[in-house]
C-alpha cells in the first residue's frame, strides 16, 4: 500500500503537480519557512504576491531579523492571522542568534511553527523524510482511509498521523510533501473533489463506499456571535489620519488601526482618552463585516475632523492617506482597515483629479 500510494501520487505530481511556485526557485530553508508560515490557513494563489513582495523587502534571514516589527507587519497587511508575522519576526531573531535548525524538533521549537509545518519545512528545504499532516492532507487521508470519527478528536488525529506516516516514502521527500498538499488543494478538494482525476482513487475507501461527501467528519460549530463596533475615522486639518497601535497580542495585535468604540455613548470619553477633541459633526462613511475565527465583526465607520485637546500629546500616530494606501504602508494595518483606506484614498484622488480637470 505505502509504495503504491506514494508511487502513484509522485507519478501524478510529475505530470500535474505545482513545480513553479516562487519558493521552489530557488529553494532555501529561509524561503521555504516563510512560504510555509504564509500558507497556514491561506491558499497558494493568495500567498504568491505576498511572498514575492516579502522577499523583495526581506531577501535574507538577517534582513528580516534586523527589520522593525512595523515593517514586517506592514508586509503582512491583508494576509490576516497577524500572530504569524509577529512569530516569524521573533523566530528570525532567534535563528540569527543560534543556528538554523535542520530537524523537525528544531523547527517545531520556534514560535509559530507546529509539527506539520516543521515537517513540511524539513522535507522541502532539506529533502529529508518528514511526515506532514496539514488541513489538505487530513482531508485526503480521512477520505482515502474512510476515517469517520470527528477529525478534531485526539484519537482521530493519532490515527491520521499514523496513516500519514505509513504512506510517506523514504525518497523524494520534498516532492512527496508537495504532491500530497497539491492533491488535497486541487483534486481532493473540500467541495466537489475530482475523483475521476485522482491517482489514488482505485483504493480510496470513501470513493468505493460512496461516502466522499460525508468525509472528513467535523464537529458542528456553534454559530459565531456578532460584535458591533464603531471605528473612528479621525482626520486633522491637513487630512492626516489618526491611528492607534493595538495591544501586542489578541485581535490585530501590534497593528495600527482606527480607534474602536463599543457604542456611541463612549465616543467622547474615547476621544478624551486619546487627547483629541471633535471639530465638526460625525458622519457615517461606511460599514464592513469581517469574520474572525470566534466572532463576526460588524463595523460602522464614522468620521469627524479632530484637533488636539489642550496641550496634551495625542496618544497615537498621524499618517497621510497616500502613504497608508501605498503597497508598503509605514505601519502594519488590519486587512479590512487597509481596504477602507485604499478606497477612501482612491476616492479622494478621483475627486482631486476631477477638480484639477475643472480648473
Ligand atoms: S478518490 Fe476522490 S475522495 Fe478519494 S482521495 Fe481521490 S479525490 Fe479524494
């Protein structure tokens, strides 16, 4: 079974797998590590442009380790799960002080690197046998082995690790790792898997038993609660936008964002806390919804011009909209906030263009 599974998968990979991903050319431990962190919870097509921009900005481990945290977070703007960027930066600093790990245990000891990510790095960066079990692989193995207990359960995880281990060949570690991830992403997809094109279909138990649609079994999730928030778009006389740095951990940790308020009742107190005073009326300028893993954010954006309150220094930072809307903003921004800023900066320059044409 092992040899046959891996052989068929590798034969398929040679013909149909992904051989031109940017982190494969050149393939170095640093590039593979960055790509694997970006690929956690994120699809390849989304990651590619972020990876390329990141490598332009931080082409080596030393440059990443020497960078300011804001610069790293800024390169992550829009990619989400920002703890990944903070951990990447911490791990880079640790790696320049010590040696770059070459074992699964060594990589797994770094912040933000779990056992499957560590194995994927070792297999791809050093072409050494290492067993991976990411979301795609869990789906393939649950179906192929007809594993019908909840995938989150500890006993199921142990079984899937054992199945993954049995199927992982001794040779072509890098190719096999990419192959099984590619199979999950492109053929054994979550919805409408392409079993007719699958190299391991002949002994796939889910297919033989007609149970593909019901596997893997997931525990039913509770509905996500909605959190309503006001986001304050505060501009000074010069049209600069006020941002405050969020606490280092938690949602959007360490990023610069619009000040947030639970309800209109608390706005004046919030402004006072920022040492700012409102200079004109509030106006609603937009809304967005954003899904986090445990809740949905329902945000309303309200805007006003503000001035410093007395002589106190405001507790935040002011930035021009153009700089914030650029491809390398000076600070890391949450994805939905970056989108709003780009939209408003675009709308503003369209208004200015029209005014210029009318002159
Ligand atoms: S036959 Fe279908 S369900 Fe089975 S592993 Fe292949 S794509 Fe997945």
